[in-house]
């Protein structure tokens, strides 16, 4: 199974997620119109989802995944 590595540096996901939250708080504090706020939040959420998926797809793999097949016979045991 894929396992995420423990990271000591700030992850891209944390930066995007924190930026989205900060943008929402600042927009509501300064009274920006919802017509501008909603599309920005939706775009930010989509960006956050894409970055999270990319980060998850690049997580460490230990080599024991079920699709790893050392045999060219086609039999994978399922």
C-alpha cells in the first residue's frame, strides 16, 4: 500500500489549503461581494483537490502492491 512519508517541510497541500482559508477569512473581513468570493473559493477548492490528488499519487510505494507482477504469465492471483 502507498504510505505517505513524514515530511518536515511545509507541504504544497498545506500551503494551498491555508491560502484558501486565509482568502475566505480576509474576504469576509473586508466585505468583498459574494459574486467575486464564490467563484474564487470554487476555483481554490478545485486547485486544492488537484494538488492533493497529485501529492497522494506521488506518495511512497513500498513495492508490495498487488499490481506488481514479476511474472510475465499474466496470472496475478486474483
